[in-house]
C-alpha cells in the first residue's frame, strides 16, 4: 500500500499550522473538518488521570456526531486543573468560531509535556490561518496533519485502505509512553463510508483491541491517549457483507499505524513482534507476551543483537502464565534457539543474532501448555531512549 | 552500624574461592559451613521457571536443618534440564564429600548467565581448597562470601545487627533483573541465636515481604532468587520479648541489604525510595508505588535530574489505584512540586532538581484517596544499564 499515494477521503478538509508550541517552529496544530458533519466514535486512555482535552472529547463524542477535530503537539494540557479545562475550551471555541460551527461539535486532542496549561490564545491566533489553509484529505493533506501531531516521532504515520466505493485513512503519533490501554498516542481515522456512530464505535473498539492495545514501548500509558474515527458518509452505502470488508479495512489501517508506532518507539532500532503461542488461556497468552515485550532486559538484549533466550524464559516464567518448561520453544525470526526447554547451542544463537540484523524481528515463543495465541509489538531499548527521556523537558 | 566491623556469628565458618566461572578470575564460589548443624528456612523465586539449584534447595530445606550452603556466581544453571540438575547435584556432592557431611544437608544457590549447564567438575576441583580456607564468620569472612557471589554488583553487600547474646549478619548480591517476588538476588543470613526452623521461616517470610520484595530495579524477576537463613543456636536462648528483638534485628539486616541492592541497580546513580501514601487500600498503595518505581520514563527523568511529576501522575493514574486528582501531592525529597493535583511552578521544580543531586531520593506521593501507605525502593535508569545488559553475555 505504501507505494501508491493515499486515496482521497471524500467529505473532509484537513490542514496544519504552527502556533509556536514546538520550539522548533515546526507545525504543531492540526485540523480536520467535515463541513456536513461526521458520525464519530472514539477510544480514550484508561489512565485515571485524564488530560483536559480527553475529558472534553469523551463528553462531546457521546452525541455520535461532530464537525471538526483540533489537535496540537507540544503541550498535553494534562494535570492542569480548571485552568487547563478553560484553556482547552477556549482553543476549541476559537476553531468553532473560525469554522462557523457550534463549539460542542469540535473534538480536541493534545500531546506533549504534562502539567503546563495550553496557551490557548497562542492557539487561537493561529486558527484563522489554519482554517484558510484547509485542503482535501489526500496524501499531502493527511501527511501535514500527521506531521503536526508528532512529538519525538521520527516520521509522520499515515496508513490507508480502499474498499468498494469508500476509503479509510488514518494518521497517528506515538513514540514514548506507549503501552496497552492505550498507547500515548493520538490517532485519527477518516472514512467516507456511510456508517452510523454506534457501529463505528463497535468496530473501532474491536480494531483497537488487537492493534493499538497490542503495542508497548515502555509500559507507560498516558493521560492523553485518543483514537477517533470520523465517517463523512460521502461514499457508497455498505450493504450486507460490505460491512465486514469495511471492518477489515479499518483493522488494516489500525494495524499499520500500530506497527509504525512500535517501530518508531523512542530510540528504537528494531520493531519486535512477540508471537506467543501454546498458552493455556488467551489471558495468559497476552500476559506472557506483554511480560516479554515490557522486559527491559529482553529489549536491551535485542538492541545488543544477543539471542538471550534465558531472559525470555525468565520473563514468561514470571508472567503468571502456565507453561511446560520441558516443552517451551523460542525462535528469533527463523532461527530456533530453544526446543523442549533447552538451548540448541551457540550455533543456533549465532543464527538468531543474524536474524536480529533485520529491521523487524519476530520473536516466537511457545509455552507448550495449551492452544492460546497472542501477538504484541514493541521495540528494542537503547541508550537513545534514555537520552531522549532524560532531557525531554529541557 | 557500618562504622563498626560486623560481629562474629558463632558456629559458622565461611570462605570463598575462584573456580574460573568468572572470566576475570575473581572469586566465584562461596561456602558457608555450620559443623554442628543449623536450623534453616528460605524464600525462593516465584518465577515458574526455576533453576536447578532452586529446585534442589527448596526440596532440601523442608527438613528444617542443614550443614552448609554452596553458592556460585558466573553461571545460573537455569533452563538446563536434567543435565543442569545432575551438575548441581554433583557440585553439592563435592562440597559434602570435602566437608564430610551428607549431601542432602548442603543447600545450593547459583547466579549468572541462564542456559548454560554448571561445569560441576570445575566447581568440584576448587572445593577442597575452599574447605581448607574456611575461616570465622566475621567481617572479613562474610565480605569474602559477599564478593564471591557478585555478578554485575559494584560492591559487596553485607549488613548486620547485634542483640543480647546473639548476632545476625547477612550477605547479598543483586544488581540486575531485580523485581518483587523476589529480586534476582541471593541473600544468606546467618545468626547464632537459637531459633527453630518453623519460627525462622515465619520471621524470614515476614521480613522479606517488606524488604526484598519491595525492591525493583527493572521489573524483571529471576529464575534463581534465593534467600536463606541459618541459625547455629550457639547464642543465648531467646526468652519472651527477646524474639521480637530478634525479628527486628532480622528485619534490619534485610532492610539494609534490600536498599543496598536498589542502590547498586545496574548502571544506577541514585537510590530512589518511593513513598506512596493516601491510597484507598494497601494493595492499591503497593500497585501505585510499583508502577512509579517500574516506570522507565520516571526512572529516566530521575537520571536526568528532571522533577517530571507529570510522568509520576501518569504512572499512578495507570496503576489502577483510586486517586483524587484534586488532592494529589508529590514531593522530591523536601521539595514539593504538586499540591492539590497542580504544579507549584518552575521554582518548586528547580528546588526538586536540587534535591535530586543527593545519592538517595525520597519520592513522596499522596493519592488523596485514603490512608494506606507503602514503600518501594528502586534506582534511576541510565545509559549504563543498557550498556551492561546489551553486552552481558559477550
């Protein structure tokens, strides 16, 4: 898909601008506008500490309909109390005014430093220019939005699928503080398919569960996680099995974005897919996969291209998942290093080390205790992660 | 306590030797011998994957009595199947033979690389010299044992207390793969107090729960964790309230050792004490404290001397613990940075950054939701951690 340009998503205009939240002066404000209104649904952080824009968007999305999404990077407007709420509302109001729509129809999302009140006037001053610059929701337009919401991301994240008579396209940002339930991430999916809000909510929740909620960079989840879907209804009606096709397209977009987020984990040099099989239950499979994906020792070993299966054994062992030590097997890519719970020796490990030269590593672990399988994505842990996060606010 | 030398623990001889498991040639084999027998108790890893020496010691300790402990560093003898079991038994048998005691009276502990069978003959060859070199369990002797079990530890860990007519002294190793239930750590506590095995087990479990099980370096727990206590019974009988005094002394030794392990976390520059208060329940207090202590983002910020309270808010928020956002307070040492859920501003953060120059940082967090309190110890996350663990096996 990435060879062809993204299809146009009918019914939307999008744009980006700089309002000075990023010290670099790069675009930090993104706007999505659906003049005739969109059915919408969302999935938000389950963190008990929720940023002001999350509180507002969760409330507004209950209507199932919205006209715009205003998103910014550089300031998360989290843990900012009543002042932060007022600032978020003011920013949304500025967008509503410039677009000539009711403010309750504007959804909000913010990402960046926690604990600083969003400078709403700064945002408000940039909004008229942002609105004037709105353009079609095509590859260029969506890339501009994806770039505006980047924080420590190293590349804009954009994914799409086309169905019969409709398109689905999404943008996302991730990078740090990425963990299940959800990642610190923002993702906005646009489609022109005509689907009602309740159906959208069901499909989005389902897609998020096996994509965004299977990504973990550092086990930290954020105060601002927001995944939104907007459907303009400009495309052809979906009849019968076409809805299944749409669900698959939506899953595909979420899947691509989730993997991009893992690949672009802070300081990451490798995308790691942890494929856990042979667990007694689905829950145990997921717990074991996450334990491996969150283990700093495993992630550091991958950075060091060390097929350190002992650390993987220790991680699954402490996950609470039942396992049969005499039946455990572990492979890095195509190179199996453990069979029947025992090492296959230095030659196998050398082969595994070679597999780890690839940008994407599939870590296959079988617990030998049952039939349940789960997949989780993560990245390696590198000195660059420490550097980025020790200096982040300075 | 650390200004005075450790007291002699009567009834024990201890020693260390090099058998070549450490490539540096440094001592890697420690022996504790109690010729007239000791009451004993132990706490072992809850990891489902258990190393051979753990399997054997767990079985043998059930007798409540032992004569010796043989411990090695440089090879964990974990995930090594029947061969590993045979090797561990052979090493123990060599010690038993040299000491002239039954092999079932020898407890075993190993730490080091996972997945390699312990070269038992190498160990066996060093045992006679090790036995000949046994000396009293005083400061010098115990330091030798503490040094022999070091892996990536940067200093030998030794702690002690004296009671009326008895001493309690302990040695430990920690460094990496340190997490609750237990740390990857070995710790051996010796006392000459006359206490039966069942009482010892109760007191040890209790002491471990609030000391070793409150330490986390990287959330990884190991296949080899072993905490043993041996009581020679050479000291004065404990009557009435004296047992409470002994329990306190035992707690003190475990407390000191646990904090040393946190302080010496791989690559650590700071000992961090997370004091969590104001939780609804004890369980929630512990969950929130651990979430903060395990957060790579929090730990990296501490390394960067950044009073990044937003990351702490995010960590407690995702811990599952109930909190009252409008009542949360956070302090670094004496510098409060959050009151009523809101930042106290740059000046407060600057003061907090200064507090972080200390080698030991107390991070106080109040959730404002209840009365429960818990303490967890950890360390900062540094580039050195990555370096150590990316290269560990090479």
